[in-house]
C-alpha cells in the first residue's frame, strides 16, 4: 500500500471541515502530578476542548508520572470535566509503576480498553504495558482476542476503523506483528499513538505485506519551550488529517493520510525454528489464553502461575494438563508459592489466598494491610518460614497456612524481586533505593545500604541479590554492580564498566557472579576477590536488553532470558553461546528451577511456559 505523507497548507486542510467526517481531540502523555505545571495546562486544554466541536476525546496514555492512586484520582477529577464522550487508555507510566498493580486504573475508568462507533467510523483502543517491571510494550493475549472478535462484530460494509494505543506499531511493542496482522484484516484508516512526545507519520504492518497501515505519532501535553497542547484528528471520506493544537493558538496542520485504499491480504509471519543443543530437550508445557507476568512455583505434581486475567492456575508437569484454575479478581504479578501440608500461597491485589494444591479450593485468606503483592515469595531453606514482600513491607509468615509471624514495614516503596535467606540473614532490595538485611527470625534490621540516588527507580527494587560468605552483590538501573559487606552493609566496591541493570545470578558453586548487561553481554565476575575482578565477557548477540530476568547456572550451563523471548545458553568453560532458543517474542519472566526434577522452566509474558531439561 503506497501511503502518501502529505504536508498541506492551511487552505487545503480547511477544506476538510466542509466535508462529512468525524473530529476528535487527542490528549497523550500529559504526565500530571498534583500541583505540577502540567495539571494547570491540562485544565486549560480541557476547557478549550469543551468549547470546540468534537465527536469525542481520547486520552491515549501516560496520564501520570508514577501511576499512584493519588495521581490517578487527581487526573480523573480533571478529565471528568470533559463534556464530550471520553475514552481513556493507560500508558507505560500507569502500567510500569503502579501503587495498585494496575488495578486502580480499571476501578476508576471501568476498563483499560475501549470501542465506540461514530457514524461509520469505529474507534478502538487497547492497553500496551509494560506491566509492573521493565520491559517492552506488550498487548495482552486476551486483548488481542478481544480486538479481533470486536472488529469482526462491529465492522460491516461501509465501516472504517481508527486504532489507538499508547505505543507505536513498531519494534517498541514486542507483539506488534500479531497486533498489526489483526488490524490489517479490517479497513483501518489510521493507527494513533503517543509515547515519544513527538510528531511522526510512519507506516507499519505485519506478515509479508509490511507498510500497509498508516500511523500517526502525536504530541505530548508539554512539548517544552512553553508549548502546551493536544492533537486534533479529522476523518473525511478520503483523508485523515492531523493537526497540532497549542493551547490558545489556532490549529496548525501536521500531516495527512489517504484513507480510501484497501489493505492487502496478510500472510502470517514465520515461526522461528528452535534448535536445541545436543543432550538437551525443550518442551512447551502450557500456552495460556491470557498473558502471564509471574514467575513459577512448584511442588511434586504441579507448576503454578498467575495470569493477566487474575486466574491462578495449576498445570500437571507430567500430563501437561490444567488441574485447576481459580479467579482472584485482578492481574497477578507475584508467583504462587507451594507451602507445606498441600497448600499453595497466592499473593494478589488485596491479600494472600491459601489454596488446596490438589483441588484449587480456597482454604483461607490473609488480608493485605496496605497495597498489592507484586514480589516473588520464597520458603526459607529450612522450610519453616514463608517470606513475602509487599507494598512498603516485607513479611515472614507460617509455611503451612501463611499466617503472619512478623512484618517489617519501614520501607518507602514496594518490594518486587525475590529475597535471599542465608543463615540468619534475610537480604532484599526495594524501590526506595535501599538494600536491607534483616534477622530472618525476628524481622529486626541489621543494616541498610543506599546507592545515593534520589530517584526510586534507580534503586535495587527488582534484583535478586547474590549472597556469598562475606559479600552481597547487586545490580540496579543506576547501571552499577555493587558489592557490600555482608555483616555491616558497608560498600566494598562499585563498578560501571558495563551497562548493568537488573539481571543477576551466580554459579552453582557460588564462586562467580553473572550479570546480563543492557548490551546483551554476559559478564562473569569473581565473587571471592576483595576488589572488583572481571573474569570474562560473552556477547550473547541480544543487542539492546533490559529484561529483569535472573541469570541461573544449571548443570554447568548458564541460562539468561531476554526481552524478546530468546533463552540463551552459555558454556562458562568454553565461554561461548551454545544455543539461542527463540521461545517467543515477549519478555521471559524468569528462569526457574524445579527443585523436584532439576529441570529449568521459563514463562513468557505472551502466556507460554517451557521446560528445558537434559535428555
């Protein structure tokens, strides 16, 4: 499809207002924090929109800065003043940093997707992630199913479609090909996105016929240098016009798309072949109907996980069949933990369910004192305690029924990664820039280390520490690897010779620390040396990389997971990549070891679970 990107003069653009069509105001990337400059400007934009001639208003993501309940309520109070039909989507700032684990947005606006019809034009929008951790944009599997079913129902002869998403239909969105392939089945006149705070016309598509969907990237509320405003989109029978509307000034044309051409048929994209190294086998254990954001829990019979629809599921490891599924009411982000006496703990948005492992029946619920659970819990090595991080707290609970033993609530943000228990030490990071060590029996603070950064999101909130006899080693989004004294918490060394982030692990003997860098490298560091000592580096061929997936050595092979579904196997003896397994297109949540079989399991955000084992 040959799409013409035309930059018109004001006279030619004005012709569109005399022709039948639809007219929309689009707000995007408003980033309002109570009391900041953007709040006042958004109020001014709302007043201007109310005075204009619009069929509807679309709020296309990034309403806030950190997705807190207070920020969302504040923005909603402003948007409630819009007198036109309003359709609201979240952005990465609502999905990645959310006090409620994304639940408050749905509570306030009723959904995180929309469809509406204005004359013969269907407008449709869906959420995009990333969800509660660093990652690429991702369309949930259930949203893709909903999109196709909805458009099949709503699109009749003479109907056209305009699509909205916070992310562009580009590489930023891990499953953009699947998304685009659905859109290409229908007469989409434009896809509209924000995210980059800039104007840009581009083409996108999936399968063999790329370049068949006209796309418009639109402005943010604040374009700097005093330029505050929104976008206007007009749809005529033959054209889609994009205007820049600076507050208090006349609208200016930006670009236009021809809207009359038909999309070509689309061939599905080829599935990459998984080439397994000799002596290993890869098996798909499960493919879910929803997305999966959790790591995995295990007992002798089942593997446990939660999905984006809020269902916790048990899948039999031998029969690869669903044993039971239990709804919890909101998306799950923390892995289930197999407790003693045949129970499973399910951390969720408002507490911890205790479920019978065989039947899935609820045996009890421990209510949350504050906020959701998004951290990965663990059993203590002796099996007598269950450690679970939460919002501004970390807790020790009984390993039979999850009843609370003690709570440490002097955190200033939520825990996310799994903690480490070694001896009497409980060591963990939080999204308040601090690394802490508690007494695992009493919950009393032993020491705290801080990286000196003011921004919470530069702290060790989503890294599983490596703990040796005398050190604790972490990496964080400040791009440093840091070692602190295990007894005192005093800093021993810090290194930024590589672009570290949140992906860390160690060798089976504990002598080597492994870190995956933002450049797709695997860095090996001496865990015993008194100073930073790099042993070797392997380029895993991943390119830019930011998935906060732990690194794990199993049977002498180092496993690392990527943001795009590639599981890399590295031989530390030959210092070479022995396999790059393309398991999917989305982020690998974690590399989990089944303690009963010794097999490696991985879950992907797109909803698949794989088992990697020795033959």
